C-alpha cells in the first residue's frame, strides 16, 4: 500500500540510480517532497494494494483519518477509565443488588401486611360468627320463653299486662273484652283479651358474609348486630314485664280468694275436703330447677306454683254461691231481713233476696252442687234446693217451671228452672236464699265477695 501519486512513482522509477539505493541526499529529499505535495494537491490520494489502486480526495481522506483518530482516542480513554476505575462496575452491580433487595423487602412487607389483614379478617369473621351464634341462641331462648308465656291459661291471667307502645287505640278497642261482674253474669272467670308476650323478629336473620367481603361490610355488620341485640333486649324486657305482671296478678288473686273465704267465715280445709275430685292420677315427678336456671325460669317456676294454687282455689270456690242467679241488671224488690209481710202487713223475717225478673226468665245455679229438693214447697211455690257441700246450700223459689230433679249434679250457670209467681207471691220474681248449716244468711254477702273476686 502506498499513499504516493502516480507521477511520483514514475519519476522515481526513471531517475533513481541503482547505486543510490538506500541513500537520499537532503536536497533531493526536499525537492522530492515538494514535488509530491504539488502532485498530491492536484491529483488527491491513492491507495495501492496487490496491484490495485483506489483514489479519493483529500477531504474524504482527512475525514477518515479524523474518524479513526477519534475512535482510537475514545477506545483508549474507555480502556483507561475501566483500567483505573474498576470499582464502577462493582458499584453498578451493588446498586442493582440493592434495588433487588429493596424490591424483595417491599414484596415481603406487602405479603406480611396481606397475611396480617387476612388473619385479622379471619379473626373478625370468627368473632362475628360467635356473636351471631350467641344472638341466635338468645333468640331461641326468647322464643321458648314466649311459648311458655303463651301456654299459660288465660283464665289464670288476671294481671293487667300493658300492651306494646306500638299498638294503636283501635287495636286495643277491637280486641278488648269487658270482664263481666259476678252480679251481671253467672260465670266470673272468662277469658280476658290475648295478653301473650310474643317474640317479634324485627330484623331479618343475617347470613354469614364471605371472608373477602367482610372487611368492606364490617361497619354495617356491627350495626346490624347492635340492632339485633337492641331488639332482643326490648323483647326480653317486654317478656319480663309480662311475666312480672302475670305473677303480680295471680298473687293478688290468690290473696283475694283467700280473703273472700275468710270474710265469708268458711273453713278452707273443709271446703277443699268437700271439693269433688275428678279421675286423675300418675306417678309423682317433682319439679326441679336446673342449676343454670336464670331469673326468668325461676320466676316462671314461681308463677306455675301460684297458678296451681289458683286452680285449686277456683275448684274450691266453685262450691261457694257468690254468683248472680239471673241475667241482666240487678234490682232487688225485697232485701234480706225484717220486713212487712206483703200479705199480712205485719213484721216478718225475709230469709232471702227477691230479684226482679220477667215471667219465664232462666234461673241459673250459682255454684256446683247436687239437687236435694225439687218440687212444690209451701210458700216457696215450685222450689229447687241445691246442696254445695260443707254446709252450703241455695234455694230458688216461686219458679214457674223446674228443669232438674233430685239427685242431679249441677254445674255453675246451669239453668235449673224459669222465673214465675208460684206460692206466696205478688208477681213474677225470683226468691233466692243462701244457707250455711241450714241457717239463712244474707246472699248479698256472697255477691259482694264475687264482686271483690272479679276486681282487677
């Protein structure tokens, strides 16, 4: 390869002396360089290799030379930098490793956070399930209590159980039934309005939410649980109030019944002994309270004991004639005691009460008993006498018709005849007597006892 021009090569071949090979005089060298420069300026540069020649201009030549020079300098600088600054790569690798570790730490932190969140959600879910299970058990207990309250016979519920505040006046008026007075009806114990304390579900049952949705609805679920607890508390308070009212009512009734028997001068033991017993029986199984019985169960047990006493007193008082023998408003035409005889006009003892009534009105028995007399009885006219046991008996005189015969067992309120005016009578009415051990006593004493029993 040669960077010489063609003229210079030709000139060298013709004028170079063989003997001068290897030696060049200074003058000749200067002349030769000047000649070469002039030729180069005129003809450019040529590259000769293996007999082939490539020509190009000086601008391209210097561009190539400059490019090669710059690349060489850049390579030298880079090699020098990496040769003397070998820790740059190490720092770069360390930085990459630090970034990788930071990402791994961040991922591990996020995983731990997710695990904590999941664990908290599972714990919250477990707590929610426990609370919901507790609420369901409590609701079941309240429902069983409502069933126990509803199983109480209405005849024994004499206490006034206040209706719920949510009830309207129209509902109360439509369901309320006035309790009849013993002087206006033949049966005292009638069923009062429905006073059962029933469990009301004012909130729907809550289904178990999915764990992945629990965190989102935690606040709403807590509110629902609080509302359920509040609703169950209200139901429980109403049940306790109803139970307390029933207990107070029955205890008050027991006191009134015992007081009536005492005021009438009757012997409770003799009355109970005279009370007929129906065909009942069975093994004796004592009632026991469980060790974990709560206040409601204990109060319910006491109510059942009191109710048994009320039932026994009701059977006993069924033999006491404290009811009215005729229907309608009470109006006495003649009272018990000394009066002027309607036929003779002289003082005479009136042994009963004369009730105003119309001809043919039904006459009802005022207590359970057995017919011991039925027919004509002198001044009584047609008369029926009923023995109620324990020395108590009643007489019904001046009847126009008799519907029973001697030996018949009579129930309270049973029609035994019709009002008339037979015997010593000035007009249709009922002569009614109450006797203890054969002696006439004022029937109003028994009628007032009936009013007292029906109070409250």
